[in-house]
């Protein structure tokens, strides 16, 4: 028998003798758990009929999950009617509260939370979050959400009209006590029309002259600014670019435990999102991808990027600040939104999110706009019939 085969058989024998489980997800799935019971809260029709949904009126807050005791939410499914266009997912807010705390640890518009930007609807597939067929109608989370003293989920309707049909499941495991060191799930939405180009203009790629330097990260866009101990597990990033020039020269700069300069300093937006050289094609992986890309001139338009730190969480002990440049040296004006996801050692309030007016996406720029801008340039040059434009 060959030496390698002998070693492999000895390892298998050792596992069997010691009663160990191979370190794989599917092997762990075979293990019978003790002291756990599966539970569900859903919108099913309690009369036995087929009206398996809630109606949420304009400006109403509706508690859809309110459970006492100890448990872990392991699956959420939501769908709504009418569809986006008539019902803006950007103006439906989801909040989650853990352990009887009066302040929410999750606050985000329901669309961006589940990977649907700008009030649009499209398919999105990652390991923890999915917007399923048809065209992203089914919103799903597989994030693990532990609680030791109760959990509550609330939906607020800020759309200006009723949500006629709100269907949902929240599946969880009830138990006597949580596994040791169970963190609390947190998520926060940010939105900003980010622009700090100054007198040098939107000088990306040095088109307008010599490029500047960003040594402080002062004007960077912020994904998360966290106080406490935990680990960061991902972000959905929604970029609306008003120029055909590439939006992604901006570096990621991550400050851990109050460091004055970046602890982790990246080399470009697409690099943090595991891609390269200015992509603009749809690509979806369990951990990263581009489920929605601009299909206009150059990089003009809307792009959704995501990255989840499933096997590579970003750990912090006292504080964590995750920022990214909007264009190299923050020279581009970009309409940016994001939802960040992380775990902390205890349930903590997240900052307030922008209000409805501030969340409103900027309108798309089209061919007619470019033609009008060209017309103004021609007029400024006396409408010489020989004017070309370069």
C-alpha cells in the first residue's frame, strides 16, 4: 500500500475513533442537534382561507415578528404587491430589534437590504441574500440572526400608498441558550450624493490635468462606522455615475480599532469587489458580483456591486470604519447608496438613515441630455458650423 493512502486511512480511522465530524458544511448538516426546535412566524391566513398576506397602510408601522426567549433566525422570505414602479421598495423600511433593546440594530430600505437598488427589481443571487425569480420578486435572507432575550421585526411603509399584499416567512430555531460567543446581526443603510472635486473638476484618469492625492480619506464615502467588538461580513453598493468615465478608481480604506491611517488599504473599487479593469457585465458569485450594470455610454448609469466576507470576515476589537473613495482622490460626483452587514458582541443601535427625500435616486441621464449639453457648448462658441467637439 502506498504511503499517502496509508496516511489517509489512518486519518479516517482517527476521526471515527474520536467521534469527530469532518470540517464541511454537509458533514455538519448530518449532526443531530440537542435542545432545538424549529419555529415559524408567517403571514398565513389564520381563518384557514387563502388571504395569506398583510395589508400595510400608508405611513403605517407593522410588527411582523415578535418572539420572546432565545433563538436564531435562519431564514426570511418576503414578497410584496404591487410591483416596483407602483410600490417603491426604496421607501419601505425594515427594522430589527434584538434582546429587548428599544433601538434597532438593523435599519435599511427593504429593497437595498435584499439587493435591489433604486426601487428597481432584478434578480440577485449571493450566499446570504437573494432576490429570486421572476425579476427579483422573492426577497430572501439566510443570514444567521441570534437573540438571547427576544426579537422583533418591524416594517414601515413610507411609499405614500398602501402595500396591498405583504407576504412573509420568518423561520427560526428556539433553544434553551445560544452557542457561546454568538454575535448580534447588524445592518445599516447609507446614501449620499458624494462630490468633492473642487476647482480641479472631475479629473478622473487625469483627463483635465494632473491628478491629486488623497492621504487622509477625509471626504471618502462611508459604508460603516462602528463602535464595539465584532466582525464585518459584507456590503451591497449601489453606484449611479453621471459621466461616461469609469467610476471605480476609488480605493477602499478600512480603519480598525481607531487607527489614524487605513489598516487595510486597497487599490481600486473593482479590486475590493474581486474584479478587475473596469467591468460592466452581469456576474454573480456566492460571495461577490455585479447583478445590475449600466448599459449606457461608457460607465454612465447605475451599477450594483456586492461583496460578502463569508470565509474572510474583517475582525475588530474596539472600532471599525469602512470608507471608499468616489473616484481617485474623490474627484467624481456620484449618487451612492449602500447597505453594510456585520456582527457585534451585543445588540447596538445603528445611526439614523437618510430620510425619504434624501434617499430618492437621481434621474437617469440620457442621449438627449448629452445633445443639449453639446448644443450649449456650440452656442458658447458662436455656433460655427465647423465645430466638432474634441
